[in-house]
């Protein structure tokens, strides 16, 4: 039952800042013109992914974890998370800027929200000319100066902005202020958490003139006010080779460009593997059972499967697992 690449139905999220790239670039089925997120694999309560293919079609991710346990995620991961899937996998399209926000760490999230924290990373799939992201502060700032600028509506003056292009990748620690800028399409890998503290929303309002809720008080104790150049990720781009982009206790992400055939041996890995296709297309096979994958699609390889074959003329994959 578990010996094939599992696809899930995308969970599509309309957002005030969303656009058309998930539909036009990644072929997500929607009539919306403000689609902001496609949740590819989710164990978030209320948004549990459902299998889209094969013998397990119609089963939820929670069903799989309850039924197959460590065979899905690995012994160590199951012992720690039980039937909770530890990662949330997304594609995001920012037609306009996302709010300036941050996420609490595990301790604070558990204390306040009975949730995990939210360490995450971004891989830029496409960016319009001169598109930027906010990540961190320009310089270290005191809590008092931050509050003063916030009250004056001048918080943007403190923020660090980075121009981005396809292939750029960024790591966002908990506490770091950040915002995806207008014109950016990206893949996001994160801890399973939907806890966000919004601190500035560019003074925008909805169709009825209402501003979105800000979390000014909650954010104060969660913000990292120090300037840290720890966010830009450098990695190799060698064909048919998994090159590490990011690695932390929550996830490891490799960049794997496939031209021809690649055989992956996960005999020494006690984890599921996720492939996100960020360019081109290919075929992923487990025990002779194959699934096509194209840009904007994601598959889960259950931990029980240790041999995976990938073939493609030109396919760019993000390979995600937990060490």
C-alpha cells in the first residue's frame, strides 16, 4: 500500500495579497484571481491533506499516520510526533507584499498557542524584475526604538530588503521579521504551525475598509531585534546530485537537478522524503510504481521505501526530509 509516490490534493488559500501565478505558472485549478497559497502537504488541524492518487486515494494524512505510523514517517519521527505530521509544505504567490511578520519559537508557541514554533525556509521559483523580500533589520535595534517607529508608522525604515531572483534561497529563524515582496513566487518548507504575528500591513484595508489585525503586543517578546546575516543560503547546483541548501533539527532541504536518471538510496535515513518540483518535469518511481511530477507538484515517499528512481530530461527538485 505504501510502495508508491503519494500525491495529495492541494489545499488552496485565497489571500488579500495573492495573484494568478499559482494558477498560470503552477497549474493549480482555481478561478480565483487572488490565490496566495497552495498547501501541498499539511497536517494542520482543519487543513489536513487528502491523498489524490493510487490505492490510498481519499485517505487523509492523519489516516495514514494512524494506520501506518512509523512506516510513513520513520521510527524516530513517529516517537516524537505520533500522528502529527511535522512539516507544512507550500507554494506561495505574492502579487502584492505580505504583511511584515514573525513567528514565535517552540517554547513561546507551546505556552501561548499549544503549537509548534515556525522555523521556515524559502526557495525562489520566479521573481518579477526588481522584486524584493524583507528579511531582518538593517541594523540591530532596541525594543524602545522599534516601538517608537511602529507607533509613528515608520517601521519600514528599520527593515532590511533583499532583491531576489530564481534559485535564491533563504532561512528564516523564529523571531526574525520578514515579508515576501510583490512579484515573488516561492516554495516554502516549515514546521507544522500556522502561528504568525503580524506587525505591519502596509496600511492596507479590505473591500469594506477594515485593516487586518496586528499582533503588536504578542510580537514584542518574540522578536529578535539583533541584525544577523544568517539568512541567505548558498548551495551547489550539480546535475544528478543532492546539494544541501538548508539543514536544521526541523528539516533538511537539498537541491536536486535531474538530467537523465538518478537512483536514490535512503537505507540510512529514518525519515519520509518529500520532493517538490520547482522546475521542469520528470518521473519518480518506487518499487516499479511510477508517478509523473511537474513544476508545482509535490510527492511524499513513505519512510518504508529506501530506493527511489528519478528520470527526467530536465527536472529541478527540492528533496526534503528530517535527519
